[in-house]
C-alpha cells in the first residue's frame, strides 16, 4: 500500500486535494521557491530529483512533487492524460504561490514531464520566472508534432491489449516490468552505463510495489501521455527556458530541438552524462542552472 511507502526525500510532506486528485509534495529549505518535477516511467517518483532537492534546499524553498499515479499522490484507476498531468502542475504551482507569495517561480522538469511543465507554463506564463527542461521529450528525430490542440500520440488499442480482458493482464505485465533486474536494466539505459544510482534503484523497486502503481505506467506505455501538439507548446513559451541533456544512453537524439534553437529566450547545455546529468555531475549541472536562475557568482556554462 502507498501508506506503507517510505518517504523519498527529506523535508515536510504536504498532501492536498485538487482537480487532478490527491497530490503530494516534499518541501525543504528557505528562500525563493523552486519546483522540481520527476520524469514518467514504470517506477517514477520524487526520488528522481533527490540530488537537486538536497542541493537547492540550502538556498531555496524546494518543492519536489509526486505526479498523479506516482509516489504518495493518487494512483487510482482513471485516465492518465497530458491534461491531468498539466492540471497537477497547475495545482502544485498554486500551492507554492499561496505559501510563498504571488511572485513567479522557477521550475524544473525531467523527460516526459517537460511536456506537462511546458504546457502549464504556456497556459499561465505569469506564474513562472523560468523553466528548465532536462532531457525533454518531443525533440527526437525530425518529425513535426503540431497536431490539434490537446491531442496525444496515444494508441488505445495498445492500452486495451496491455490491460487485457476485464483488466486482468495489466498488473501482471507491470509486475514483469518492475522486477528488480528489469528496473536496473532500464536505469542502465537511462544512465548509458552500469554505474547507476543504487539508492534510486532501491526506491524505484519499493514504489513500484504500491497499490495502483500500474495505472499511470500503462497509459505511459500506450503513449497516452505524449502530446501530439508539443512543438506548438514549446514554441509558445515566452519566459527564459533552459534545455539540458546528456550524450549517453537512450535519450540522446535531439534533432527536433532545431525548432527552438534560435529563439532568444532559450539556452542550452550538454553534459557528458546520461539522461539525468545532475546525478553524475551535480556540481557542474547546478553551476549551469545557477546561471539560468541568476545566482551571483555562478558560471552558467552553456554548450
């Protein structure tokens, strides 16, 4: 059960109700607010942003969240869509603004969650001072993703196949995908090496055993959470945007980023790491991010 799950991070945990269901986030530190959003996969949680949570709590009030279907947030059997996830980002942001004041906040998201973060920022731009996108999806290859507003790349037939007759297969399929050895395999592909973070692996195994843990991932596997209009969303961003990624592993094709390369509010950094550079090069990553945040004394490398 989720109630038996250990906390992923240090700090106070806040649970609240929202239009996206029950949501949970960790709060630590003091200073201007910083929102951190984990990626989407079979065993995701706020544990994926631990190095940033621990680093920035010294200078910021850090809000590290569990998206719907993950961690301590609502994992019920319902439709998991970009709209649901974007509404959750809006709800987290509203909670942060209510706690810290009406000023805009800085926000960072990882992988597929960059699409939800970008959509939220495009819908309420005044709420965000800057947006950081770590290994964002939507830029692979050269295909243009400018579908109808709110459309997805989902495959309903695949979702039905994964669920099976009477939803009898989904939990079994998810159980295979979240065996410890399989989770380790996918983390190695994310890192692009065998030298993964063992603490993250241990928490991934634990959170994948919670009741309802299969519901959001089965929508993810069916591409229901990928937006077919994401290029139009990225192009609507008007605040400073920082995009970063690594050069190893499964997430290295960013040819599609050409659509935003010359936009004056976008800047880019590339690290000699896998898809989660702040795990491998935390100091260098945070130094570059500090430059985006405007922290005095930061180098703010770009590449």
